[in-house]
C-alpha cells in the first residue's frame, strides 16, 4: 500500500524542525519501504497549503539535515483567527487547503508547529482531513506535552547569553537585563534564568512589583555585590498592567514607544537605585542555528512516533512526550490551550529557595 504524506512547517522557526522532518521521512521509508512512500513538501506552512505550493521530495532530500537549523520547507505565520475569514483577495482559505490536499492526493498531512498551528490542524481534522501534529516551539507552551522540540536548544543559547553578561556586569558594576523570547509563557526565561544564575527572573505568569525588583537589587548591593543579572521574558508585565486587558496594555506601551517592558524596567531600576542598567536582547538568535543533542534525539523520537501513527492510521492527534514516554494526544484535547508556568512550579520554588526574586 503506497502512502502519500504531506509535511509543512508553520509559525516561527526553531532548531530541530529539519531533524523532525528527517525523523519522519527516514522512519516512513524504513517502515513502509521507499517504493511505498511519497513525501510531499509544502512550502511556507499553511500559506503553501492554501496556494498549492507543493513539491514531491526524493529520499536524498532528507539526508544531511539532522544538524541543520531552520526548515527546508520554509515557514510563514498564517494567523488562525484569519483562517475562516475571507479577505480582500476573496480567497476561501479552508476550502483551498482542502482542495490542495485532494489535488496532491495526500493520505495524511503532518503539521510541525506551535499553538496556532495546532488550532488550524484541529480545524482541518474537523473538516475531514487526516492530520498529525508535531509540537514545535522554543516557548515550550504546548498543552499536553512535557517538552517541545526547539525548547532545549533555545534554553542553551539563552543561558550562554546570560553567562556572558556576568563578567561584563561585574566589570562595570552594572545591572544587566537580558530580554528573552516568551510572550505568554515564561518557561524559556525561567529555565535559562535558573541555569544562567540570574538574580531576578521576570515572567508573564508572575506580575512584578518594580519596587520589589529594586529592593532585590539594593539587597545585593548591601551584601557587597556590585552587579545584578535580570532575566526578563518579553511578555512580562507589572502588577498595574496585570489589571488591564491585553489590548489596553498594548495601547499603553505603544503610546510610550515600547513593545516590551524591559527598557522601562531598566530605566526604573537605574532611577530608583542609582545603579547603571543596560539591556541585552538576544532575539532571534534563540531560534537560529543547529539543534542541541537533546533536541536531535527528541525530534527523531517524535518523527518515529508520527510514522507509527500513520501506520496505525491514528489521525487527529499530535505527538507528545509525557514522563519518559513518547505518546500522542487528541487534537481536540490540546488545541487552543496553553501550558503556563504555575506559580508553585518546582522550578519557581527552587529559584526562590536560592534567593532569586520574581518581583512578587
């Protein structure tokens, strides 16, 4: 029985996308035989599915990409909230995606992506397509899985960035703030902050009080420490902003000429403590480059399990790691849900137990 499998990568890129694509392809060729598998690469995520940007892939295309960053298929953000909206171009996106699936004679579609990708995956599954998701994001915020591929590599990179700030902060007796990606969930900042020895960690799930942040700095100064390191999630906000609606908070920041709180926090610390404060933003470096050994292994495991789901014809699911087991969840159970850091998470408790401040 020949199987024709479509693969797309959607949303922000991250280390491990190519490793996962490779894992799926090699596992399918091994399980079904090269003559019984046709893999269709879909360019630029759901945009490519909408516009039938598809290419039949040779087995050789999946060699040598285990360590390669980015994605060989390209990726593009296609917001879920616009998927069922017909815009000025008069394109019915859902209809087009279903037509591409049929035109390409796909037996199933594999979608590698984060929360938005999984919501669209569920939408397509509800429309009758055979869909399997694979959880990708440096934010590690996909519900139902302990870890997503790309996360551990991003933690490593963010940790190295924080590591390098210690010596320059100490040399100049400064407060250095490292802004780390994570708009809704603070997993990346929490892990990198803890691994990098940050003195203060600010995440979206724990609104901060700037006075308490400054108190933490002054306590270090009083104890003889000449510098402090602050790990700041890009999506963090203070206790006043926590009472606002998201749009209201965004409007306030836009009027102030900022998109994140980091520069404001730095200015407030410097004004309140008299200690010079500077900001470092690693930004998209956290998404780029080769995946870590951990992510290469995880990506391969996820790819192998996706091939198993195809063999069992178990669709409408997304791969997950729970404990030490690679398994899967129903898209119905996880799509549209976000995994946040609990305020009593063991990592938060461990950080507080060694004196880290969360500004709360």
